[in-house]
């Protein structure tokens, strides 16, 4: 078991694909976090806005971010899932 | 005409030389191999001059002393001041560094290049250098066969070093066999005349070989074989230093104004240093003797003493010129100015920038941004709006009911003056960059081409839209006026939103934020279509005007779409990999669905 783990670690070290994947995961994490922060900020803004065109605009903006985050979470699960299978 | 005569003449002269003397053949072959080695090394280093060099450069050139150190170290490592000069010109042309920093690098490169003389005199003359050349060549060729660009780069460098060593070996052999037949020192000229004549010879040799490094190696090997006198060798070294600027000056002819200024600074530095070295030859020789004694160089070791001299007079030049860098920058900026013209020209493009793919990409990004700014102004005025209004936070919806004020502008003339030349030059530049670029840059360069094309398409659509817009935005018919003002507001809104994107530093987030702009644009388009349909249905506008309105609505959509697509392509060009942004971005049907939602 130990040898298997060691071999995997070596494989990860040597594999360019895994290196790229790690970079992708880090980047994805960062982007999802920033989108989350932006969504929170917009939700606070929405609470203060009176009903009208501006409010509708902010709602749509939130919807855009929500969908993007949803896609990001799916990709993240996929990337992490593959990683777990290998281990 | 001169070229037609010159080249055959050189070939005939060389052929005669090869026939008459096998030693001459060895020396010429040595020079050819040495130059080829330099070429291979330059190829190799270019493979490493991508993003990492750009990052290193920005971190190590923010102060003059750092630029100077960067020039010294990079030239010592790469053993080619020409390559460092070319890279510096390319960075300067793309405005990655300023003129003062560029000057610092070039001054440093002059000192760094003197390490070549030390290596040749200290190492090349004392060991059987060809014994090292062969294994290095073999290892280099093996690396060249690998797929990775970095391995190939290392391979080119090793092959280059191998050929450099082989070149030195042949030069040594050539001069050694000359020594057994003929004594070239009988042509030595003593005194001031000799100093001036051999300085000129050194200059000419460097201009012909386009490499002061090759000239210095030739001088050192000839000196080691006692085929030239020490005194004449010093003059040849001064000449080589001045001659090398001709390469930089010739290279700058195709560069933009920044490149020309840097080449001028290089020329001034080397000429001043050369003149100072000639004038102060006696004190310099005393200094060489003193330094040699301190570092343990034997009084009769002329090759190493030549290396000391080479370093000392370049160091003297730096000490003299460095405090005057500020004045030099002001002088060059005052006397070498961009030609003032009614026609805007490219600011960031140059042949030098094409030398390094990452710099070419940076220059393309900057120039496309320049084109975007000009296009934006033309579009804003084309739809009869003021930049101050679009760039403010005023409510654009207020414009819808108002009678528009016509801004007199000739779109064709504006296009000729502010777009055509930049667009043409950028497309040509990007095509050349694509032909030279490694695969990792190909996609980004294609995106930039697309961005440029989008801008021109947007301007052409504005030109068509304007024909009816200037008339109907002032119409007595409120319904019609509103529709045309809506076109103006749609365009102004998207320009305002795209401008606001610049507040976000992260490129990925900028690309994702485009989805919101797309939603707004789609919503505005849907509203406009509904409104036009209603006007037609209720007969509030005639069928002729309805046709114009539908056509002009399409032109508006073209302008909006092109501006968004241009921004998307431009931002994607900045990313080495935009797979993630593509996956996270919303699909057109998702954008339309959100735009249709009523909250």
C-alpha cells in the first residue's frame, strides 16, 4: 500500500497532466470564491434597492453568477472525483 | 546594386584565399563556425525568453542599477550583447520597460560582453577546446530531437556552444599554421597611426561579421599566435566595440521611435567610450598593468591583459555615462520624436517585437487596445453622443425622449485618420507573429486578429446606421425618435459597461463579467424588437420606415455584438489557457433565458 501511494506521488510529480490539473483546480477554487464574494455583495445591494429596473438588473446579475458558480462546482467535483479515484 | 556586386566579390576573394592558403581557410571556417554557434545560442535563448523573462525583466529593471546589473548578467550568461540589445529594443518597443531602463541594460550589456574575452583568453587559449566541443554537440543534437520547446532551446544552446568551441579551435589552428609560414606582425603599425588604422580595421571587421564577440575572439587567437602586436590588438578591440553599434543602428531602422532612441543611446555610449579609450590609452595601459599585477596575470600574458583592457575601458565608459543617463534620455526624447501627423499610427508594433513571441503578443494586445480606444471614439461620435456623457454615470435612458443633437463627423475620414493604418499594421504584424510563434501563442494571436476585425465591422455598421440615425433621432414622430434613440442608448450602454470591466484586474473575472453585459444587451435587443413589432402592428410607422428601422436595429446589434466579441477575444488573448473561462461562461441560450426573465 505504501509503495502504491509512493508510486502515485511520483506519478503526480512527473506527470504534466496532473500538474496542469492541480493548476486548474487552484484557479477554479479562486474564481469560485471570487464569484461567491461578488454574489454576496450583490445580494446585500439588492436588499437596499427599491423595486424597479435597477433591482431587476441586479437580480439578473445574481442569476448569471449563480449559474457560473453552479458550473464551476460541477467541474470542481469532476476534477476532484477523478483525483480521488486514482488514489 | 551594391549588394549585387559586393556578395560575388566577397565570394571570389574568399575562394582565392581558400585556394592560396589552407591557414586562411581554417581561420575563415573558424569564424563561420563561431558565428553559426552564436546564431544557434541566440535561437536557444529565445525559447527561454517568454513569460518568465518578461517577469524577470519587470522585477529587475525598476531601478537604473538593477537594469545595469540585468544587462551585465544576461549578457554574461547568453554571451551575446546583440541578442540582449534586440530583446531590449523589443521590450522597449512594446513599452514593457522605459528608455532609462533600456539604456541601463544596454550599458550593462557592454560590460557583460567583455566576459567573452575573458573566457576565450583564459579558457579557450589554454586547453584543447575541440575536445569539449564534440560531446557538447552530441548532447545538444539529442536535446534538439525532443518535443519540448525547452529541451529544444537547451539543445540549440549546447549546439551553439559546441560550434563556438569548434570555431575557436579552427581559428587557433589557422593562426598557428600561419605562424610557421609567415609573420603577420610585419604589417604591424606602431604609434598613433597604428592605433587609428587598427581601430578602423576592428570596426570594419565587426560591421562585416556583425559580432564584436567574433572579432574579439579573432583578435585574441591572432594575438595568442603572435600574429598581431599587443598594441594593435588594443586598437582592434576599441574598433570592435564601436563597430558593434552599427548592427544595433541597422536593426533600429525598422523599430519604432523607442527602438531608435535606444539604438542612438547605444551608439553614443560606444562612440564616447571608444574615443575616451583612444585618448586615454596610456593611463588605461598603466591601469591594465596594475590590475594584471593584482590579479596575478603575467606581464607577458597579452591575451588576458587584452581582456582586462576590454573590461576596463567599458567600465570607464559606464562610469562616465551612467550619471548622465537622465540627460541622455531627455536629449534623445527631444531630438528623436515621433512624427506628428493627422493620421494616427501604431505605437507598440515593431520588427524587434516579433523576435520574441511573448513580446509580440504583448505588443499586439497593446496595439489592439489602442485601436479599440480610437474605434470607441469614432463609434460614440458616429451615433451622435459625447464621450463625456458615455463615460459619466448619467442615466442614459433620459436620452430616449430627447431630440438628438447631430455631431458632424465624417466616418470615412475618421476611419482613414484613426483606424486604417493601425488596423492594417496590426493585422500584418499579427500575421508575421503567427508565422514565427510557437504553438502556445498561436491561439492568442488568432484571437487578437479576430478582435481587430470585430472593431472594423462595428465601425462599418455605425457608418450604415448613422445615415438614418442623424435624421430620425430628431424626428417629430416621437415613436420613431424613441426607437433611434434606443439604438444610441444600447450602443452607449455597452461601451460604458465594457469600460467598467477595466476596474476588474483579474482577466478570468473580466471574461465571466461579460456574461452580465451580454444579458443586458440581449434584454435591450428583445425590448427593442418588441417595441418595433408593436409600432408596425399598430401602424404608428409606415412600412418603408419599418424596413429601415429593422435594418438599423440589425446594424445596432452588429455594433453591440462586435464590441462584446472584441472585448472577449482581447481578454482571452491575455490568458495562456482559457478552457476554464469557456466552461464557466454561459451559453447563448442561457443568456437569452435570463434576459427574458421578468423579476
